[in-house]
């Protein structure tokens, strides 16, 4: 359901709300001891997800990830800042991370942790 163009959601059952200025939010509400999330698929196959768990079997956690061998990339200002490769290596200011932790600081030496 979409909003009516006002400044607040019509009621607590609203799942998708878009206000008169085009600002939007999605509400996902699950019962206690459950989970909810967003799964992104391509041709019917889940490729990426963001899931919030609050239950006894999975614990309380936020999972963000991919379901196949692809990197997870974090951008700010349309620039890549951090990458977790499908091999589990982490690169900060690196487009590829050759070691478990690789940090590239502009104007200084590169730090790698093996």
C-alpha cells in the first residue's frame, strides 16, 4: 500500500509508504521469536539479502550478504570504500583485497595483514 501524500503513514498496517515529496520507506514487522528481511533475486534465484533475526535458533543479528560467489561492496559518494571478497578477504580503499585485511591509505604505505 502507498501513502496518501501526507507526512506520516496512514496506519500501522502500511508496508510501503511514499510521501508527497517522494521520500519512501518500507516497514517489515515480524512477530516475536521470528525474522524478516529483504531478498533480491535474479531469474527467481536469491542473489543477495538483508535479514534481521530475533529468535532463539538464529539469535539476534543482522545478516547482509550474497548467496553465491560475489563480493560485497560498500560505497559512499558513489565511490567504493570497502569490499569483502567472495574468498572472505577485506579491502578498505582497495578494489580487490589480496590478503585477509588490506588497507590502502592515500599518500601512505599500504597495510596488509596475512
